[in-house]
């Protein structure tokens, strides 16, 4: 997989926190991140989803998703989300490494 270029904009939610957005396009690849437990950095699988500016007013107009369970949940629906323009809400439940993400259609 190719490395995703540009600024990293992690969708990093706290337990119980949600983020709502529409998906304009998406790309699957890898990112190098610097987690607290691995200051040297590590390469992880990621999905970058571009969103409208009104859905994310700060930073780059995309979210980088690295949580494996959220990637697995989103991949089958991303093309449909792009085609429909439908908004989703992602909510995180729990803390790593057992955290899970719910995806709701709005």
C-alpha cells in the first residue's frame, strides 16, 4: 500500500465522543504515526476520507482513520456514501485496545 501524503488529520475520538461528516472521496494507504508508546514511530494501515469544508472547518479537509475496527466497518460502505452524499456519525465506545466504533446513517 502507498503512503498517504500530506498532513495527518487523525480521527482520534475519546470514549463516547462522536463526529459527523459526509464523504466526498476516499483513499486507502498507510500512515507513519508517533504513538506515545512508540516514539520512534510506526507505519499503520489507514483510510483517508475527504469531507466538505462545512463538515470540518479546521485543518485539512479530510480525516485519517487508523482504528482497524472502524476501517473494517467503513470499507464496505464508502463507495455508497460517496455516491449518496449521506452523512454519517461515528461514535467511539471504550478505550484502546478494546475500543469499538459505531457508525450511524443520518
